[in-house]
């Protein structure tokens, strides 16, 4: 295939999830789950799809940031671009003027993620493979060429990364077969949103166990007495052998986190997620030391590989939670998977939101086949909403993510969903505006 | 004065500085110094001015982020808002939907800075005082009310902050008089941009000493042999007693930073600035340990008070460089000044860019009068360009910033400058577009 990338189109898509309190937690009482959706276009008919996930206000700022990347893509030769996504990544991330707005964090970095992921979607479509399989078939030298080792070399060199990948090479075929047979373990956050009452919590916990999940997660951090009560209910319902993670969504200072977790400890929380600011490496390390044997997990708001590197160097986490669309997309997540493998820390991805389950399963499956070589003590988050808007939705059976089989990165939304939820001019939003005006 | 805040207006202002290589360094070869300029309007005639500083591409994204804050301001009562800027700060920073885009970093946080600084400009105009004087006249309890201690309490509590401010209270009048008499020491970066040839470097170093500066700064990190040569020239010209700082603008990994600084050590560099990623607390700490007695300075790209807290906790810097417009404006900089005072680390602000000298002098002068109580071992960066676009420009005499006397935060640009450099439709840019098209 020859051809040229012609440009990109963006769309501000928002779902009015705040109406149902799905997704409510101690820091995010009323999110409207949203996507800054991007389609990278070519003159061949091939297209790539990607997005940044936000929770409502500001999605238009995120969309503007994605548009700012169009000049870097328009006019590029298609195949040469898709075959050098390590080079494209570096060009986008290190653009001297745009990096001033980060560097490598927040809105500009999530814009890179959306575009880079869209290019990976396009490459996987071109090559007729789901992304996890495309990545898992690459030789180790090509995988390390995708990684930017800038700022990492004190923790992970290119040679060490190559060693990790080469050690995993012999078992690739066997692990791929296992994955196709059994899928990848999931845990569910659906029971535990703060906005749900106790009866709903109890019912959803029971259903989660019945559906095969071996781990659930509760949101905490609003009120300690409420959290103790909810944790007691959940433990009663799921029994002693199902893991219960708790998630504070950055609510606490270091001292408060330690005190709060001690209150919950009698109910055996498996990990505490985002106990404090995602920027606070030393704070996470202090919490981890104080609450052991309860474990610390974090990552969905960690800005980039440099912060993940330090969390690992400082023994600040027991579980590393990548997010498919916050750091700079596939390439930076490969760097983070390699860092985690080097430090022997299991990766348990963040998902939920809009389309994050669809994306991140590819990365964990690649990790299993070609990087860490292990599913032990690893689970991918699963939240059961908004999948119906995607053309290749995540499928979880008996508590396991099934292997995606469609070519691409599963990032493509249904055109009718994009049209309906487009903000502010899609019919869902014009109806809401009319109601509010009435 | 009663009244209401009616809204805000923004403007994308860009100066074509890349044409002269002013501002060129190892990471920023061709910046077009820019401002996302904001005016907060009222129905009383009073207005507040602020901006985010960027270096060109993406300034439109920054401007969109500032516009996203308008709904938080429009319709608010004027005096109640200006008298509770601690509350306003928290409301803007912790908005649950917008913080997803950071949190507290990058484009959304710089937008808060622009708006919060504009509100401070407005309050200082209303009260008829320059900002430094307004802040320096506040009682300690009102100052700590401006600070958000979230995520800080493991390093600095409200009570500790109050103690620091109370200890400084008795000497305020005397220090204010000293400041009015002698100003605040500056250092100059104008000689040391990477794009300048050796003759220009030599001439500008000589002129800096003649103009009374006791510290200059050279950009480094392009090529080590070049840096050794430039450092030798600078040391020859300024003699042994003028401090020469070097600035790598994040160019290096940890190991490279250590090796490079050892090459420059014979020429006695005073500090090395931004040796690596601004997110790398542990990396800065490792560099600091390895290059002592050369000192580490950083801060212009440090995202927020949480990262500054850790840099201090980890002994990762000897000089803390606040920036007036990257963290969340005046309020967060007060938190950072208090943290630095607690840890006994001198604050030497970053300036230059567009209007950063104008703003940050107020913060250092407030620090001297009411927080640290000291000018010892402290200098504010000074870069001699673009001041002509401001109505209350920074004035440096005999190597010292003079005290601003106009009411406000000195953030107001000349209307004719805004009109001329407005991007892309101001006459400067339409001319450039014509040239490029020709």
C-alpha cells in the first residue's frame, strides 16, 4: 500500500453519565465521560482512530490540542510513517514549542496519545492484525526501537530492555495459545461507585462473584465510617477469597491515607489505589511503607514514564496501573511495561471511562506474550458501561477479557454514537439543553 | 466598590523571536515567545490582566484552556471574589472535571495561573498598591488562608506556615525600606543563549559585569566541547568573583548530566539548572549528590507545589526557581515560598519569556519582606527583551530590580502591542505570512 496521510478530524463526544452517578468517586462526583475523538485520514481509504478520555468540561481544550498536531501528520507518506512510529512519537513529544506546554504531561501529552494510538490502529488495520498480535509478533529489536529511553537510562537501558524481550521470546507461541484459550483475568469496579446505596452495592457485589470475577473494587475516601460500612458489606457478600481493592482517587494527604487504610485493614483490602497526589512519588513510598501488608497501586493519572520510573525506584507501588490514553500512547506504555518487568512489579491496567477497556486489553495481552511473560497476580480493570458505542467492544466472559480478533486497536466508535453524543450540537445534548432551559 | 465580574477576553499574542535566536537553548532552538493573554472584565471599569507564557505552537490551545475558565468567573460579585482568592483558587484548581486534564499540571494549570494572576492584578489595582506591597501588608493569618495545604501536610502544615510568617513580621517595615532603597539583586541570562557566537558572548559578558550584575548564566547542553570553550571565555571575561550559572534546559539523562558537569567544573559553575526532566525528583537528587559542590537549581517547568515539596524533601536542589505563570499563580507560589523557607532553600526565580520578569519580581519582594526575610544568596533572573510591550516594565539598575510602584501585578500589555502581535491576524504575522508565501 502506498499513499499519503491527508490530515485528521476531531470530534468532542460527551456522554451524560453524571445523570446516573456511574463513575462517581471521592474526587469526581459527577463526571460526564467524554472522548476527544480523532480520525487520522489518508488518500487510500485506510483510517486510524484514537481518542483522549476526559470527564466533561475541558474536552474542547483537549480536542484543540489534538488539532494542534495535524501539521505534523498531514502530507506524510503513509507506509514510511506507519513503519517508524518510534520516530513519529519522538517528533510529536519533543517538538520544542509544544513541549513547553507540558512537558510530556496533561493536555498536550494526552493529545499525543490520541494521535499515536490512532496511527497504531491504522497500522494494525493495514497489517490485518489486532494490535496485541501485531506487537507480539515484532522482533525484540523492533520493539526497543519504539521506545524513547530519554530520562530512563538510570533505571533501564536499551540493552536491558532487549534482554527482557529476548528472555520472553521462546515462550511466545505457547502463551499466545493460552491467551486465545482462556483470556486475561479482569476485575470489576462496577459495584463500588460512591453514589450507589448499600442495597445496590450488595447486589452488584453478589453479581460480580456470580459472573466469575475474583477481584472487585470499591471507591473510598468520602467518609471513613461510610467506607468501613461499605467495606464490611462487600466482604460479607464476596467472602474471604475474593480480593477487594479500594480506590481513593487522590483524596488524601499522606498522613490521612495511612490512618484511613488502618481503619479498613480489618476487612483485608488487597490494594489501595491512588491514595494521594499522582505526582507524589515520595508520598506514595511513605504510604506503602506504613500500610504494608496492604499494597499501593497507582498510575491512571501518572503523567509519563519518568514518574513511573521513580515510583518503581522508590518502592512506592506494588501494582502499576497503566492507562492506554494518558501517557504518550502505545510507545510510552511499552517503555512502562519494560520498566515494570525490570523491577518485577505486576501491571494491572486502569480501564473504564470511554473506550479504555477496549484499548488497554491489547497492551496487557502483548505484555503477557512478549514482555513479562506472566499473568500471575495481574488483572485488567473492567467497568461495564459505554462499550456499546465501540465497533470492537471489550468482551469479558467468566471474569476474563477475551482476545480481540478484529484488525486494529479497537478504538473506532460507532458513527451513530459520535453523531448522537457530539457536544454541544448532537441531539442528546440539544435535548438536555432544552430540558435545562425549560 | 461594588460590582460584578462580567467575563474574560483572551488573545493569542506571539512575538517572532525565532528570527533573532534570542531565547535559543539546547531544547528550544527557535522559540517564538508568546502569551495567552487574558483580561478579566467587570461592570465597574476595573479590569485584571494576566497571561500564560508559551513559546509559540500551541498558544491557541493554552488560550482555549483559559476560555474554559470563564464560566467560573462570569457573574461573580467583584469584591467578595477579590477578597477570597484562596477560595477562588481552590474552586478553579479542584474542579472535578477540569482537573482530569492535569491534575494540577500543564495547560489547565497554566490557565488557572493566568486567571488567578489576573484577579490578583485586579485586587492590587482596586487597593491602589503594587502586588508585592499588597501581599507584604497582609497579616499572617490572611496569607495562610491563600494557601492550599492539600498534599503538603507531610512537609508543611498551616501552623508551621503561620510560624514562619510570624517570625518575619517584626522586621517587615525595615526590609521594605531596604528594598525601596536598594532593590533586589538580579542576574542576567542575556549573554548566554546558544545561538550567539563567541564574539557576541564575550561582548555581552563584559557588558553584564559593567552593568553591575554579579551573576550571569550560560545555556549549555548542545555539545560538550562547545560548552567548555564558552564557559572558558565567560570565566576569562567576568573574572573569578562573578558567578556563572549554567542551564541545560532538561537536555540530559542522569548519568550524562553528571559527566557533563564534571567537564565544566574547572571553570567553577555556580549552579546547574534543569539538568534533566523536571519531573525527575530522584534524578535531580542523584545529580545533586554527584556534582557537589556545584549546586542544582530547578523549577521553571516544575508542575506544582507537590513536585517542589519532594525536591525539597529529597535534597534535590540548592536553589528553587519559581515561575510566576506555570504553577497556579500567586497562591501556589506563596505555598512554594513557604515550603522553601521551611527547608531553608533560597528562591531564585525564573524569568524572561514574555512578562515573567514583570511578574516575578513582586513575588521575590514579598518573600523578602514577609516570608524568608532574606536576600542573601538570592537573585532574580533578568532577560533584557520584550519589556517594551508592558505598561509597567521591569527596571533593573546596577544589577538590581527596582521596586514596582504602580498599582497592580504589572501584567498589563500595551494595547498596541497586543494588536500588532496578535496571532495569526495581527500585522506582524500577516506580513510574515506574506513573506513566506512570496
